[in-house]
């Protein structure tokens, strides 16, 4: 347990250094909201799909892996479905603007930006292989249930947007190539690998930038914030870990899903709350503070998962 904790802590520390760089860039005004938004889009539309394709190309085809892909997708669906049900029971504020933000934050983790780098560090290509599936499920649910709940209706929901989401497209493309056993030529795979390499540093720098702009002190008296962090960072990943263990899920799938489930509040919380006029300040506090706290909680949860596997 201690050795696993040290190994994971080292990886988180590396991410923290990158976050600190983004924080410094924000403080000296080397980054602004526009540049941070552009960097986020660069990762969302290019780096994330590329890392999915690269990871699937790096893994040799095996019928057992196909089964594990299906198991990972099922685990992701069940984890998020259970989170949705639980959050609707727990967070029942009369203020609708706060209520939907609290529920969204409890359900959706930063499973792309924070999890994929750790999954690669802990499990190698297989970690991102399974992590990509989790991200695809996340994108389907966040652009359907998440969008409808945050907007207050189905008017904003679009099948076209759901299908054309870069996270979904990347996972589908990677899966098709894997299942058809198509190996991309080096002239195609090399640029994909270079772009995929951006998936770790840029998101961490962007997170650091947002932390530099957040007025965290105003949120520390909000009890609901602590409740969300308890659910998001402890309860959901711990419950998912032990249920998957009881169901004898493959160890790599279990660890990869646990990493994704233990990630802090998704940055999408602030994006959606801003778009639909919800409590944006609350969303910023949830994303920022949970990201800071996760630097401590994620190594503990991941080390526990490694220990019991």
C-alpha cells in the first residue's frame, strides 16, 4: 500500500508541477481567458481523440481485450448511473440554480484531463485503452442527461452534437481500427502520437490558470461544497472500487475505472453553468477546490485499488 501510494503520488506531483506552471502563467498574465479557451479546444478536438487512437494502436489485438472493453463501458455506465441516482437523492436545494450545479458536479468527474495522464502512468497503454472507453461513455451521458438537466429541458439536446462529439468520435474511430486490426502507417501514427502528447501538459496548465483566477476563500463556508467533494472524491470512487472487486472485474479495468471515478469535478461543470445561466461562481469553486484536494485523495484511492487487486 505504502509503495503504491508513493508511486502514484510521484505521478500526481508531476501533474501538480504542470498545474503550478499554469497558475504562474495566470498570475503573470501570460495566459488569459481567450488563450485558455483556445488551448482547451485544442485538447478537446485534437489531443484527446489522438491519444485514444494512439493507445488502441499501441495495444496488440486480443479477444480478451474486446471483452474488457465491453466490461469497462458497462462499469462506466453503472458508475455514472449510480452517481446520478445518489446525487438526486442527496442534493435537493430549493434553489434550482445551485441544485443542478451541485448534482452535475457530484456526477461528472474530470476523467479526460486528470485521469488519462494518470492511467498512462500507472498502467501504460492499457490504462488509456480502457480510459478512452470511460471518456466516451462520459461524453455520451454528459451531452445527454447532463445537458438536459443543466439546461432545464430537452431543447438544448441534439443527437447530432452527441454523435459528433470529439470524445465519442475518437473512441469510435479507435475501436473500429482496433477491432478490424488496422495498423496505421508510421507517417500517420507519428503525427497522432505528437498531438496525443499534448494531452497531459496542456490540460494541467489550463487547470492551473483557472485556479489562479478563482476566488477560493469565498467558497470555504459553503457546506454544500464539502458535501459534493465528499461524494465526488471519496464515496463514488470507493463504492465503485469495492463493487467492481466483488464482481471480480479484471484488475486493469478496475484500476482504470477507479482512476476515472476518483478524478475531481469536471471542468464541463463551469462551461455548462456559464452557458445556461446557472450558479457559475459555485461551479468555479467546486472545480477549483476539488482539483486541489484531489492531489491528495487520488493517490490514496488509486493506491488502495492497486493494493486490493
